[in-house]
């Protein structure tokens, strides 16, 4: 034991210890420098906005930024050009390192084809759920006398009956013919003011009405259309006026919050500086009293 302690005191051991510590420090510094270079420490790249660019332009942009890409999916968006980028991950502006991969979703050249589900013999609520699950849209509602009240009698696409397992394009509106019982059933028009078009569609169909024309003002673009809300409708909602089930409701929508006014006593939803067509339309009588006493 004494010999070991004496060895630790020798110049040879002390010299070896100093050399070892220097080598260890050099190794640590080298490792830290390698990690810094490999991870591009302190050098981040903002992911560019590739939305609405063609795949070719998007790839060129990605290459210039020293990034990589991968196309992971394609969806069909009606109001977008074919083959353009509709979504990306990471999102624009996100800081990443060099060679980071950007995942792209592009707009397909045509919608997917799916098999038509069988909606006949089920209630409107069940039909809506099936239509949504199949990737379709609910279209117009019409009624005819039948003992099966609010049950789907026929399913149509552009006025043509369509059968179970017929091929349809994803997103196709499906028109439904429903039974209205054996009496002339009428109902009050639902109030759709302040709702988005999707919310208005759900509320209208829940009360056995359908949507008619959708009139947009100049504030609406493809980017904010889903946020636009109803500021006027026709027929107007009134507990004193009953109309036939399935009556289409025309909607006026805007994305400009400054044009959204509270409903007045006459329920005539009009905003300032609406385009001339809408102004001309607003002068007409919305009461429907002559048609539906």
C-alpha cells in the first residue's frame, strides 16, 4: 500500500496524469465541435410557405433552402388547381435544421371514387351520418306523401336515382326524397343568422329544410370562406309563417365582421355597401305571406 502511495508521488505518474487529462479535454472539445457542426447549431431555416405552388415549384423552393421533401398524401379540393400543394408539415415559418424533410399533401387530379351507400328506408338523421361517413355531402331535400314520415324514399344525384354500390365521386351532393306522412305538414323556418354555411346546413336539415342559393359578398375568398357567416336568409325565420318541409333557404354570407349587423325587428338582414345585386334583391318582399298563408 505504501509503495502505491509513493508511486502516486513520482514525477512519472504526475506527468502521465497531466497528459491523460489534456487528451481527455481535447477529446471532449472535439466531440462538442463535431456535434455542433453535425446539428448546425445556431443555424435554423424557416420553412417556406409552399401552399398553392405546383410540386415542381415547391421542390425547387425546398432545394434552395437546403431542405428535403416527401409527398405523403393527396386529397381533392374543388377550388384548388390540380397538383398544387394544399398542406405541409412543418407549417410555414417553423424553424428547422438543414436537410430537414418537409412532408407535402397535394391536390389530386380528380376526387376518389366510392361506392354509394344505401340510404333508403332510414331516417334523415341516419342518412346524414351515413353520407358524412362515406365522404359525400347532403344535397337538396324534397318531400312526397308517404306513410313513412321523414324516412328516405329515394336517393338521387343531379335528379337521377342512384342505387346502392353505384360508383360516385367523393364529395358528391346526394339529394334525398323523404316521406312527409299523409298530411300536408308545414313548419316554421329555422333562424340561420350568424351560422357558417356548414352549421346552417346541419341546422336546416335537422329541421327538414334544405339550402338553396348561397350569395357571397366581395369579402369572401377561398381561404376565409369556411369562416363566413349568414347575415340574411330567405325565407326569413318567423314563428307565424309556416312553409312546406324541404323548402330551400337562400343564404347571404360575409366574412367581413364590420358588415355583420344585429337582426332588426323585420328580420331583414342587410349590410352596408353590399353589391348591387344583393341590394336589388333586398328590396323584394321576404314575407312569403302570399305563397304561404
